[in-house]
C-alpha cells in the first residue's frame, strides 16, 4: 500500500480549491488540512462538502499542530508568504510557494524539478513563468547567447481573482527574473493582459526571443522536447505556433487549457501552476515515502 504524504493547503480561494481537487485525485497525496481565515468562504464550504479537515487559523494551525502535514502549499499572496516562510522553515516543512514572493528557489518542474525537492522552500514563479520560461530555457540550450526575451501572457479576466490582481507587479518582476535566470538572457521583459472577452478565452502566451544566428531546426526540436515534458504534468499545455524566425526575432506561442476540476477550463493560467505544485508534491512524496 502506498503511504501518502500529508499536504496542508494555506489559501482557500480559487487556486487553493483547485489544488484540493487535484491532491485528492493523486495516489501519493492526501489533503490533511485546508486552511484559511473564513469558514464561511466559498472555498471552505466546498472543502467541507468533501469532508476535508478545515481551519480558520491561517499559519497558526500548523504552528499548533506541526505533525498535521509533511508538505505545505501556500496559495495566499506574496506578502502573506513572507510571513509564513520563516515559520514553515523552522517547523521543517517542505513548502511549495504559489505566490510571486521570490523567497524560495525558483522551480519549473520540467527544468529543475528533481533538484528542487532537496530544498525547504520552492517558488513556482508565476503562471506565465511556468508557461514561457521552459520555452526560453529550451531556446537557450541551442543558442547560449540570448540578447533578449519578452513574454506576453493573455488570460481571461474572469480567471484573475483577487490574489492575481493584487500581485500584478510581483508577477511581472518575478517572471522577468525567471526568464533571466533560466535562459541567461542579457535582458528580459514580462507583460500580462487581462482580457474581458465573452466567452472567456483560454490562456495564451507569446515569447519573443532575439539570439545570434539562430539554428531554427535545432530550436524547434529543443522546444518540442520541452513541450512534451510539460505535457506530462500539464495536460492542457499546447504549442500553438512552432518557433518561427521573422524580422530578426524568434516567435513562439503556447496556450494552456484547464482540466476543469474546480475552475472553468478557460482558467489555464491557474491550472498550470496548480499542476506544477501537485507534480512537485508528488516528487517529494515519492522520494520520502517510497
């Protein structure tokens, strides 16, 4: 019988609730605590209906009951995680941060997932980062001298909850930092657009890259290999435009459609980061318990 790792989710909004569904489906994980501040919130009531143990004590719940979990997934905000992180570190918890706090080691499962399970706190950057940084990394493997990367992420306005809107500035800065880190680019920029179209659109991402003398055949092979790695844990991830070269730049486009677990399928921006979180939690569980 597989011993499951106990996971506490802090943050009971859309992301936390979607995580809950995915964790309950995973054979290596179980949600031992669903933690927020308001037992009457929509997410709390949803979790209550599933019979999950709830708490409205926020981080205090884990301080009071440190044995309640092996893994903590923080789906609050960058400012809240700055408070939670040192506490969780002192309690020895493997912490997966879904906020753009820039505290833990930057993690993209398809790039450095295995090495990240050795850390005590990992940061999943942003939804746009999970979608485009791996593509930038794949290009840099072929063209190590990257002058510039620019990513533009377009998401449905309806899929941007209070947490996403509160962290827009952190989103752009954290994504830019990740583009620079994983591709060794000299310069980078990140842009996010909230599209109010009806019906809501799925997440679309465009990466513009300027490199010296690009070998487009090798770049396409590298990018497609990376896409397959991401699709192993994000089913709705799709390469919509193969890398093309025009006007002195490489253009690559990817889209993300959600699984429709807790959220509508157009919320691929949330789905990609919750899928990444569950993938990292599963890797940790397999390492520790199997």
